[in-house]
């Protein structure tokens, strides 16, 4: 039923295969998909790629992800010519990985250049975020502002535009849908604590510590998305 895939836009390939199986009836409406771990093994890819594929199909209205229960087929694809996806961009986990690589270096350089007024901006952001942990939209905006403030320390307009392109992906329907399952007051509190460590390293003018604090923060952000779904899958199996 399932074929192993070559490593190219894997989450899209997985979504295409599952969509075809639904269309042909090999996966029937109302049927529960195999667990994420099993799908990853059958396709020969990572679980994050499977997770991203499921989000694509849910946004198309073909499946429903029921946390703690499983993933179910809702309907077949509409008849007629295939409609191209509204977006065929980078997956959420690719975005987080790219940010980890780039922003670790940015934090390192920011620690070399930060002045007291820069640290004051970070402090105000942390204060505001502490009061916004129960407000998802506000927390996201302040999270972006914190990372943006670190980039501003360097004062490089080209770097600001470059990272802005990556940040824009954070508001894509795929990223937002995935985040809706796993982000909440608890995860924002953890992010706030990690931001504090980054701020302290920058304020201490410690480039190595700032780099490591940012790397750890964005690595843990990826892990939080993965762990939450795996915990639900464990209850399904």
C-alpha cells in the first residue's frame, strides 16, 4: 500500500501518497490511519515529515486529527483535475532548523555588540511576555519581537530582511495549524525562561553562551512539537 520515498520535499510526497490512497478507496472514509510511528516506518522517513503531511491533508479537509484518538479519513478528494496546493513551501520543522542555525550565530554576534539600551529592550519584552502567556496571538507577536530585537542589535538591514523571510513562514497555515496542537501557556512559559537565558548571556557580553542559549532554545522548540504528538500517539497505540 505504501511506498518508500526519496528525500525531496518529503512531507508533500507523503501527503500525495495518502491522498491517492483515499481517492482510490484503499483508505476508506471513516477509517483510522496507522499510527504516526508506523507511517514513518512504512514510508522510510522521519516522524516530523509524516506529521507535516498530516497537517497538509487536514487543511485540505481530507482527514481529521483527533488528539488522543488518532487520524481519521473524513472524505475523498473532490472529483476533477487535481488542484495544486495553496503553498508548497518549507515545512515547519525545516523552518525551525534553519532558524536554529542562523539565529545561533546572530545571538553570538549580538553579545559582542549589545549596549545597555539593547538589553533594556529585551527586558521590556520579557516583562510583556510574562503577562501574555495565556494569549496565543500576543505571545507569538512578542516571541517574534524578542528575536527581532536581537537581530536589531547587529544593525544589519540585509540580515534583518533575510531573517524576516524566515519569520514570515511562522504565520503560514501549515505552521499555525501544527502549532495549534502543541503551543499553549505551558510552552510559552518554557520559551520565556529560555529567552531569559539568552538575554542574560547577551547582557553578560558572552558570545559563546549566547550562541548556545539560542541553539538550545530553538532545538527545544522543535522537540516540544515532536514530544507532544508522540505522547498522544503513545496513548493511541
